[in-house]
C-alpha cells in the first residue's frame, strides 16, 4: 500500500523550510510514501481545491490535512491511519 503526501509551502513562510526538511527526511525512510511538493505561489489552484488556509500544509492521500511543522510521530500516525491513495 502506498501513500501520497503533498507538501504545500511558500517562499515567504517562516516555518516552511523546517517543514520541508522534516518531511523530506521522513519520506526518505518510508519507501511506501510518494512526496509531491507544491509552491502555493505557483500552484494556487491546487491549494484552493484542497481548501488550504495556511502554509506549511500537508495533504495526506488527497484528503487528510495537517498544518504547521509536523512532528514525525504525528505525521506517521496520520499517514498510517489514512488508508491508501484513492483511485
């Protein structure tokens, strides 16, 4: 079972560099996760389609949303509880 994690960030967000680094390290240890990164300045329509209100934001398996710099254990719990990528 694979999972999709979409990380939405902004160049002007003070927490985004830390969130990106954490998520990249986390995903490097989890071969079951596909990571896609989206700059909201370039991908505003996609962010709007998920109704995102802040960055950094993580969308897990296209439906669970987390805001802020996640703790690795909280991110793992959300991913593991989400099921799988909808088809």
